[in-house]
C-alpha cells in the first residue's frame, strides 16, 4: 500500500442516509476472484439510466477525476463485502466522510487506503455546503479544508493512522506477533 | 473479588493474545474461521503472493453457498451456474482449499450448506469461541454464546495467515426481551422488533447480548434467527448466554466434545453467562407481548410493522424514497398488497423448524397462481431431515419449488432473482433496494407469514391459516 498523507479531491455530496453495500456494489457483481475492475459497477443501479448511460442526476457522474464522497449517515451498512471499498477506490473515490459509518465497511475501507472519516454534524454541514469544491484531507493533522480554510476535524485510531501514513498493511504487523500467538496456543492447550 | 463481567467480556478476555495499547489494537485469537467462495479468493491470493502458509487449516471450515445454483445438474450433466464467473469462483475455492489443506464441504458433501446453517448443526460452533467469516451474518453463531462477527477479505487473509485479528474492544448493548410470544409470532418477528427498537445504526460499535425470558424460552434455531439479524441493527455481533437449551442442542453433534471432555466443556460453557452486577454500556428492553406477526414496509430492515398496522407517513427523505421504491402508500394497510414471489430460505430462516412452519401453512393448500414460491433448505442436512419427514412433498404438492441448499434469493447472486418491480415476501434478512434483483421489492417476514402470503397471493396475517384456538 502506498503511504497516504494527504488526499486532494473534489467533494461530491451523496446525502442519502443508510447507503448500504448492495447499493455501493450489487451482489451480482461479486462473482469475481480479483479486486480490480469493480469501479465501473460502483453504485451500478443508481448511477446508470435504463439505457445503460450514466444518469446525470447521480452526483458522482458529475465529477471528473478523484472524489471525496460526503455521505449521509450510516454509510456502508449491510454486508461485509470488501468489494464495496474496492469498487469505490476503483471509481476514483478516495475518501468517504459522514456523521456515521457502518463498522465493517469502515474497517474494510481503511485497510485499503480508502479514508472513511467520521465528523460531527456541524462539520458535515459545512462539507455539504462545499459540494463541488476541492477538499484537502490531511491525515496526520486530522483536518479537512477547502481553499486553506478548515472545514472539519476527524480522529483516526492511532494505529490505523500510523499504517496509512507509513503505507504499511496490518498483516506484516500481525506476522511479527507470531511468538505471542504460539505462546497463547500452547498455554491454552495446557489449560484445557 | 473479581469484577463482574459480561458474557462478551469473558469470551473477549479469553482470546486476547496481546492487549490493546494506545498505539495498537488488541491481537485477538480466532477459534473458528468460516470460509466461502465469495470473500476468500483475494485473501488466498495474498498468501500466495507472500509465500505464506495457512497457520491453522484445522480451525477452518469452508463450504460453497453464495454463487452456487440451487437447481440440479442439467441434462448435459453440468451445474446451471448463472455465469462463468460464478463457476470460476467456486472452482477457485476448490483449488485454494486443496492447495492450503482445508477440508472443503463442497459439491457432493453431506456437510455442504449455507455456512451459518451448516457449521452450527455439525457442532463446530461452540460456546465461548471466537468465530469469524467474510460474511456479516456471522453474528448468527452468537446464539451459542460465541463471539462471532463478519470481517472483510483483508481480514480473512489475516486469519488465514495468523489465526488472529487486530481488534479494538467494542461496547456492549443488552437487549432484554421478556414475556410470552403471542399466537403466530415467530423468532423472525422478534428479530425484526429488536432491529426496529435498536435502530439500523443503533448497534454500531457494539456487541448485543440478547437476554430475558423470551430468549431463554427460544430453541437454538430461534436464537440463531435472532442473533443473525444483530448486524441489521449495526451490531457486528449478537450473543445469547449458553444454558441447558444450548447444551441439549450440541450434545452428540459430530464436532461436539464427547465423554469427559463434554462434561468439562459444559461446566466451562455454563460459566460464560454474564455475572450478577456486570454492566453493559447501554440497555434496551422489549416487551414480547407487544410483538405481532410483522412485515417490513421500507428498504431497510428497521421498518417492520405489525401485519395489521398501517404503512406509516414518511418522516424524512429516506422514508419518502423508500415508500416510492416500494410503491406503497402511507396510511394504508400492507395486508392485501399483491405478492409475486415468496422466498423461504437464507441463514436467517432455512433451518428445519422454519421449513416446518412454512409447511404447516401450505399443507392441504395451494400457492396462489400469481405467486412463484422457492423453498431453499439451509443445508444438505436440513434438506435430508426435511425430506425424511415429507416436507418437500408438502411444498411440491402446494406448487412451490423445492431447491438445493444455498443462499439463493437472499443475496440473489446465483441467478435466483426477482424481476424488476416484483414484490417478494422473503424470510431473509435484508430488504435493501435491488437486493433480490434490480428493481425488485422485498418484504421481510417469518416463514409462516411468507407461506401464508404465498397461499393468499397477497400480504396476509399468518394467523388466518393457523389453528385459531389461541388467537385472541
């Protein structure tokens, strides 16, 4: 994973609450064995009109290039499919900012370098007002700004933040815990 | 004196390999890893790319359920996969299990089935365990007093390689359900009531402990239905303290301990219940006497109402959009709405008692000519037991389809889908837009309610077709 210190991308407001993982990537696109190529089907049934052309009313279709999704509350509820953050990243979404994000989606997103950030209501309101503006997310500082003006603050788990800033994934860290894992297994085998 | 601990805390504490610090989460040991074809191929690829082996293949239970057709082989001898990708996905798991030494309950295995149905019925899921799977409905296994939750594919890779996960300790929410259940009220109705009471995001960051006299009176199948839907309230896990019902269910199951090991296990398991005085971060109480046979009107599982209630007026943008998608009008009864498809199946409601409840209503009756009804057993074992008592013949005689085990129309990625605009009464767990096919409209209900709707060809109170002596 590449280090992520800063994300600079266009704010796109998707105000709907409870956007579930089936809306983000419908299940019929999950019959894949790779991570790549899911972007064209991100938000598929929402994003394309009946004729298969992009629906101009769908907010993400108005953006060229990378985006920061300013989403309604409880974004990413539903299934554990990591295909959801894979699809968003592949569709150019670099961050999702909401007042509430579902647990499994949030975990999955951050493990893939998709920033899943929770902000308070007032900050969210300011970000909604900034629809279409270029946002700058500073991972180390925990700030979101536009045109040099700070709009929102967020906190990340210190471990997650360190992984993002260093561009390391958690598997390497877990592999280094091997002696402790082996000791745990041995202690338990003796106890039972 | 020890500090009183909750059920969750006891299971958590017993699995901490390394405690959390300010700068790092806890390392949590995983006792049982459930694997299926959809969320695992990219994780096995990571192991291959890094030259890693699986740490504990013997703690891994793999099966095929999501992408698998529920129709038998065709005349050509081929399984009717919905597309080449689905077939390739199944073959990838077959290859991965063979390469990494995992015993796959695949095609032809009597132990194949929906992973959350088959692992418990074989006795793999046991009290006090940590259980994970790349599937949000892993919460089902919490019915046994296990800490069981869904993970993404990256974490599937972590467990394959290290048998551990990095976790921050969640909070706990006690949902106390007390009182007797009324006539025709099923565990599904209780689950829907619990989701409505907690709210679909109310459980975020929490593990739910379901407790109270209603839960104590439930059999294991009912408790699984309840815990299955904890995730629909945003909680990654739901748990029920093990008791005599849990032990009676597990005794003699193929993977359950035997002899002295069984006796020791029972003592350990019964000690898992939350201690007197243990504190939950939040508590909610539900009076079971207020729960009636229910159906959902919206596009999230928190929208259940009593089947004889009126569709509520929209209170925000989301509920207005939901009503428009569902083509329902506020202030009118849901009962009487025409139904196109009925699905009895899924990890929520495809165990034997669920099929019996549906068959009880269908016996001697016919599925309405307007309705296509699929009955999909949760596992090969459920199929075998159901056929042994003739449930399949009841379904077929009524005009329903009796399929092979799988997730089928719950996630609708195997070709079992509803057409745009069709209204599906479904015993599954999610009524999201498009969940059962683009434009398909889903109404969640219990197996009895679903079967009743199939007969009526419209949404109907299941008590219409049940013995009425208890109906008051």
